[in-house]
C-alpha cells in the first residue's frame, strides 16, 4: 500500500451527500490508470479500465463518511446538529470537527440536566469559537456538514483512524487500479451516501450493469476482550462475506473469490456480519438482479474515533482484488 | 387555490384508497395537460410535453387513516392504523367504507377509570370504532373488514390568515401542484399525484420508473412543532415564516446544486423562505432520487402544525409562498442549473 495515497484518501473531507472533495482526491490518484473517469448524477466516482472479454466487473467502495449536519445556530454562536449516518452522541462529545471550508470546531453537550451517558443528539452542539450568531454565520451556514478530525495512530502493523470505514477500502481499490490486469472491463466505483442507507450504489450499478460486483467495506471483529462473539480476527486476512443485514451472498460469488485467493495464496476469513448493511445488497437488487459479493477489511471499533485495521489485511485485500480481476471465468 | 384545497382536504383518501382524490384531481387537470394517465398502483400523471429536461413534481394524494381489521360480536370494529398516534384519535368522528358510514372512536368515560388507567396510554388494539350497530351481523350490513376509515374534519378558516383541516399533509401539495399545471415550462413536465406515501413511499417507486425524471421536486406538508414554544431545532419549521426548503431528511439529502437553486430562486423573487431545521421524516424523494440511474431532487414544504392527526393547521401565506417558489423555480428554468 502506498502510504501517501492511503493517508490522503482516508483524510479527505466527505460526509454523505457532500463527497466532492474526497472524490477529487481519489480521482487524482487513479486518473493515470483508467480509460474513462467521471462522476454520475448522484456523485458516484466511476473509473473504467477497458478489457476485451465483453464482461464487466465492478469493484465498489463507499467514499462517504459519517458526520454532523448543522440544524440551528443559537444567539451565542453554538451550532446544534443532527447526525449524518450512524453517529453516537456519546462518541461525538469532546472531539474536534471540521467543515468543508476548513472551519474547525469542538463538540460538547448541554450538561445542566443530563449526564454524558444519557444525552441524545438534541443536547449536542459544536463550538466554533464564535461569540454571536452573526459571527458563527460568517463561517458556517445551516445545512453545512462537519466531519470528525482524526490523526493516524500507527501501532506497528496496525493503524487507527476515524475514517477507515470505508476510505481504507477506497485506498485499496485505488491502489489496485495501478497494476490492475484483466480481460474484463473493470469498473472501480467509489459510491456516495452508503452511511445514510446504501443509496448511491444502486444507481451506479443500474447504469453499469456489471456481470459481477465485488464491494469492499470494513467488517466488525470479535478479537477484543469480552467482545460480542464474532468469528473474524484482525490480521488473519480479508474476509469473504457470507451475509449481512442487506445481503446473502450467492455461493457462486463466494467460491469465485475464495478460488482466486487460493490461487494466489492469500489467506481469507469467512464473514457473517451481525449488524449493518452494505452496498453489496443495494447492488444485488438492481435491475433484474446482479451477482454481488463483498470483501471486507477486518476493523476494530467501527464508527468510533479509533477504527483500527491491520496493514497485512489491507495489503492482502489489494492482492485479492487483483486476483479476482485476473480470473478469466466469472461466476 | 384555497377553494380547491378545501375540497381536497375534505375528500377521504386513506393510503391505498385514494380514488376520490384521484377522480377530483383528474377532472381539474385534464383540460390543462397533453395527457393524463394512471398506472397500476393508482398514481395519477399529468403530463405537459416539452423539450428539455424531464422534470417531475410530486405531491401525494393519500392521508393517514385506518382500516377495519375485524368486527367484534358486539358490533364494534377493530382497526389498524399507520402513521397515527393512538392518543390523537380517541373520541374522534370517522367515516367507514365506501358509503361513508359514520362512526366514533370511543373510550371509557373518565368517571370509570382507575388512577392507573388515567395514566396509561391506550393503544390501537384497545380502541374500537362504534358505528351504532347492534351486533356483528348488524354491523356487517354496513361495513366489512378491509374497509377504510377516515377522519371527517371539515376545512375552515382559522385565526388570522390560517386554516385548519384534515389531510393538509399532503393535500396542500396536491392543490399547489394543480395550480402549477396552469403554467407552461421549458421542459418535459410531469406532475405526479402519488399514492401510498404515508405507508412507506410506495407509489413514488413506480412513478420514477414511469417518468424517468432528470430533476424532481416534492411539494409537501411538513412538521411544525412550535407549540409550546420550542427552540428552532425542535419546532423544525414555524408558521407564517415562508416556504420551507429542505437540506436533508430521513429519505434523501438535497444536493448542493439543488439547494442553492431553490434558495436563490426564493431570494431573487423576494419569496419568504425558511429551512426545514430537522432531519426526521421522509417523503417521495427518497425512492425517487435513487430510482433507476438516480436524479437530482429537492423538497419544498408548507409548515403544518399537528400533522398525522385528525386536524392540522397551516398558514395561507406559507401555502401561497410554496406555490410562488415552486412556480418561480420552474418558470425560471432553474432545473437546468442542478
């Protein structure tokens, strides 16, 4: 993995529905490696690398991230917010946020009536250092979105960042595009609005009509102390999804991915995700049905400020994407 | 437009049983359009052919209500409801079935309630509709399971510049959409009066397939929780403060280009407007913006106090301003900017 590429893609601003900055960063990295590159009507970034077989494989990763949207600005310049995607009020408080125009702020809450553990998003606000509504409105408008600021935490092979979900997968697809070899047309699709209900992927797949889609996302793990029981562990390879709340992956697709992994001696794990859905399902139900599967990057602490992945899994996922693309026979 | 709203508000049209509303709208719009048609779900399409972008504007015909699920031996009707708060429907007058059989939703008189009962919320399953039948056999002469149940609230003026009535969500949208059809626009324009919005945005899923819009707009009646006095983020909108412009709700995020186009239209034409300062609730634009290849959508609404109840309240000026804003957006060809 090109670490600069990973850092730039993971750090880019891009809450659901406002992904343009993230899209531009990804575009910069993959432009030299594709024949066509465009944003569709919803903002999905679509990169095409032509093949000769007449078949189409789509690799999709969502580029949106969770965030906060400004609902109201009070007389003293505090910004009240609603969540964009699955944001925990508890995990928002005491964190730094950033708006598209780089305005910084910190998150806190109304502490008169409730303890921190009891709050809802209604009591959460952003302080951008403004003293009045007018001063705040010079920097931020109602309807603007903020994302959580995060630094990379390098812990040997393991790396934490608030936005591993799902920019690490965007970085994997972007990295794979550099050396992608395939007989088939390759569509690398960086989707929008996954975090608010897997909205972007379906329309992208509708237009592309792939013969096979493979989504890349993160999945939760069961290898931390006293965690919810999950089969997947960090550092044991990317996973081949069997099921999540949005999809049951057809056996033919799972076998296809596993066979490709075996040929290239890539370790993979089976994944049954307990909670949450992914673009995989939205794509499966497009048009008359599309063969759709998912490779996941095991990730600790999803939707918290310290989403942690193992770089061995990340590198293996890049290889697995390349291995799938090289397969001549599609499921 | 207000006269038409009165008629629309008083028509019975619970989700899945929109035929009365559809019939009325059809009569109104037929002289103004190139073609008027329905689909298998019951959506009504009013098409004004033109060159340029395919633009679709939606308002939903259905309202919240109830359906008869069974008839008890004593002649009372059991029912189920969607989108209604059981606390809001007790002691209300209703009309049942295609013959509009009058009924009331009864409950135990306060004298007979224990201390505990007074503090307990009655659920739908605890409530029945009384149509005055002697017993089950008698009731079956007038109604049957599957019949729709609708509130009978009359529409009227209210206070200064306000009106009250049932089903303002979304008959305000229907009335505005009919009015919009009087004009011509530089696009291929389809007004869609959708069905079954209140039970899961169902009609719009077929509409997007049939119209294949490039740009779509919903005209809605929306939340206005300003009584008692609430901070703006809890009231969502305020009465008399103008047309409501959405940036995000539970079903869709309005793209920046669309948000700016709508906002700029309001500013340019001096039309009072306000943001919808809440993100809960959804509308037909949810399925529309991600139907087929996707399209650009926006939502303009009339604030309505007490929606999803037997009676709601809205303002004439807001109603007028939503119409003006939607019309200006279309007349100015703003759909070409998004």
